[in-house]
């Protein structure tokens, strides 16, 4: 158990805490970041535990029933990190697994102090003395919210205390999520591993997909590969959508048989050390794309490559979207799915019946990672260390009456993850094939070996 907490691995977490502590000291603010609470699935069964992303990024500690308190420099007292966690308990550990425990926490995690979680609310008022702000995210956990309010109310009731107390509760998200936008070396290494595992999963899925196989078998094969290679879990519910199911953007039933002549859209990514990968590929269930499938596939791929080509420092998230969108609309007009001109379609928004989502989102600990997309009222410019997805698609609903029947029921999305670097960008998921000819070749091989 303790191998999870090698002291040699604490450096990145310590550096991230240090960065936040400096900001907090400048504001005379403390930050309280609770661990996620285990969630019931049904009756007395819980979902598999997944740490809160903010808590994990600052601690690397994966147990529930814990909280990180970051305290600013106050007078002579240095800034410090205090971890509240469950004490060792032999009887409990027999049922639910070994605990790190209070005694070992400082060495294992590099925090300055460790205390039993049972003491958190009792000791918090004393620890917060001298702080004028408390950074804490309300609305996530009602029980914690009530305790935080009670704590501040208790402190307010001691008006003769010589030290100030927090008179403001400030959302932690702007502080912590802004930091999360810029990935450090350890984070990038986890994201690269998540991308490798995801590539293996997609390759395995491509090998077993064929007419008659159920979407759920493809899902299971993909996720088998994720887990086999060390992923925590899929980073989000895998989408394995044959044929017109791909026109449902968040299709997760994954329970229909695949049919020859249809496409299969797979949107699935591994989570490694709690960092997400997010990839979509679309390929024929049989050996070949039909003429219509190929025409739209090439439009989406062209749009994706055009958008990927402009990812660099200074490009805005909106420019990436506009670039992909224009290429998609050009293709829709070229193939007469839209009757008007490209500029008319862009102005009227008529394309939205085929492309109704945005092109990019931040990626990191959360698949739709935190962090502001808009700054000073304008779309934000990319900077080195940021990771985004680029994922244009086209979806022609099976009942789309405005187009010829031969186009209906085709859903295509192509999605990669891109790191913005000092010199340009790096596609983290480039190893997963997406050229139409390469996909047909892989399909021939897969079906041949059947
Ligand atoms: Mn995505």
C-alpha cells in the first residue's frame, strides 16, 4: 500500500501547493479543499471512489474522508499545508483497505502537518485566525457547506479576538483551475501515458468491431485494454455508437448490434493517475466507407486538420472553432447538404442541424477541465502548457428531411488532444489512425483475420 506514496514522488505536489500558498499569503487567505465524498450507487453499494480533482492535484492522496487546509503566512508564522485524514484503524482496514494514517502522512505526502479528520471542524477556527478570506467552493457538498458557515459564525461571535477572521468566502475555482490550465512535467507525463493507453484501446476496438458484434462488446474490449494497461478507469462514459446512434452526441447505451454498411463512432479515453485522455474515431463496420460516408468523413478530417494546424500560442479557442466550422460548412455546401452559400450558412446558423457543438475544451484532470474560456470579454488566447481537444463532427439525423435519404443517419466525429508548446503544438494522440485510407486498410486486416 505504501508504495503509492513514495516520498520521491511528492515534489510536483509540493511545488503546486507552494504556488497556491504564495498567492494565498499575498491575500492573507486560507484555502480549504475537501476530498470528494464517496457516492452511493444504489442501496449500500458505492461507486468506485475517484478523488476530487483539485484535492488530488495538490496532494496525490487518494483516500476519502480527508481535507487539505492551506494556510498563508501570518506574521512570523510561515505559510503551511495541513492535511486532515483518517487515522489507522485495524478493524476498519480489514473491511475497506489499508489507510495511510496520520503518523505517516507528512513523510509520504510532503505536507507540513497531518491531523485526524475528526478534528477538522473543531480545530478550524483556531487555524483560521489571522486570515481575512477563506477560499472554499460552496455548492459541492451541503454538509461541508454547513460546517464552514458554522465555523465562520463561531469566529464572528468572538469580537474581542485580537486577530482578524475570514469575513469572506471566495470560490477556489478561479485560483485552482487557472493553475490547472498549465500542465507541469509530471502532469504531461501522466497525460502522455493516458494517450498511449487510449491508443491501445482504440486499436483493440478496431480489431474486434464487425457486423453482428454488439456495441457493448466493443466497449468492453476497449475498457479491458484501458485497465490492463494501468488506467484508473475510462475518463468518462465511453461512447460506442454504430450507425445513426452516432447522431446522439452523448450516446452511452452501447447496446446495439453493429451492421455492415454503417460507421462506428467511438469516443473513449483512458484516465491515468486521474488525468484524462479524450479521443474520437469513426470507421466503417465493414471494409469500406460508402461514397456518402467517405465524402463527409473527408470533410470532417479536413476541418480537423485545418483547426489543428493553427493551434499555437496566441490562437484563441474561438479561432480554432471558426476555422473548423468554416471547413465543415464548405464541405456541406459542396455536397449540397446546405443549399445556400458558405457565408450565408455561417451567418444564418443553418449548419447547426449538422454541427451543433463547439470544437474544443480544456483537458486535464477533468475531461472538460476547469479554467476560463473567456478573458476580458474575449475568447482566450492559448499559451504553452495548455491542453485542448479539437473535435469537429457532422451528424445527419436519420429523419433529416432537408437532405437526400442517402446522407441520413451518418454521424462522424474526429477528436484529438493537443498540447500547446513554446514552438507550436503537439498532438498527444497522433498515434491513433484517422486517415480514411489507413482506416480501410486496418478494417481489411481486422475482417480478414476474423
Ligand atoms: Mn471531447
